[in-house]
C-alpha cells in the first residue's frame, strides 16, 4: 500500500537471499478495508490447514466434474 506521502507498506513480509530491484504499480482505486487486509495477511497461516489431503477429501463432493 502507498500512503499519501509516498511511503510504501508491504502487506506481507518478503524474504530474499540477496538484494533485488522492485517494481511498484499504483492503482487508481481505494485500498482494501482493514477486514480485507486481515484476511489477506492470515491467508498463509490458514493455507497450512486448508491445503491438506484430508481437507481435499472432505470437500471433494463440492468439486464439479470436468
């Protein structure tokens, strides 16, 4: 997110092994609400629980046949 003074805030930490260049795109839309930011930030933690074979099996009946 970019503030009105040009300060950049990352929504998630970025871990790199060495220095890299970055590209910033500024969108012409309002930033996400606090609730949406919270959901985005918790996605990685929830993915650990959701992305398990047991979960896939439990929800398989909702998958459409291809």
